């Protein structure tokens, strides 16, 4: 579904300076915690790192670049137990 916090053409410059910490959804915070605990310094979130409201022709160009974007990823977190970005996944089951 739609992400509660995402980078768009309208807020791109603001997000380059600062992503509002108090608006980061629980699932992303949990993933940040996991990455930090594993010793990673850098973290990629599609909804924050890729502009989400691209025009069709821009979107096709971006989609073609996705394999290169992920090519050197050392860790991929798929939070399948979370039904939305606001739920988080680091909780007792």
C-alpha cells in the first residue's frame, strides 16, 4: 500500500537535508535497528531513496536501474510479518 513517509518530487530537497525521525514508520525503524545491530552503517529504504511520484517515462528508466541499485546489497530485510509500514516487526510472537 501507500507509504506514510515517502520521498516525492515535492519533498526531495527536504529529505536530502533531513528525514523527519518522528515520522519514520515502525517497520522501517525496526529494520534500521536490525541493520544497526548487525553493524551496518548505511541503510536503503525504497520509499525514501527513490522518488515515488515519477512520471511514466521516468519510472521506466528507474525500474531498469533497480538491478544495479541492489547489486551490491549485503543485507536485504523483507518484513513479511508486518502488514504495513506502521506495524513494525520486532515484537513478541
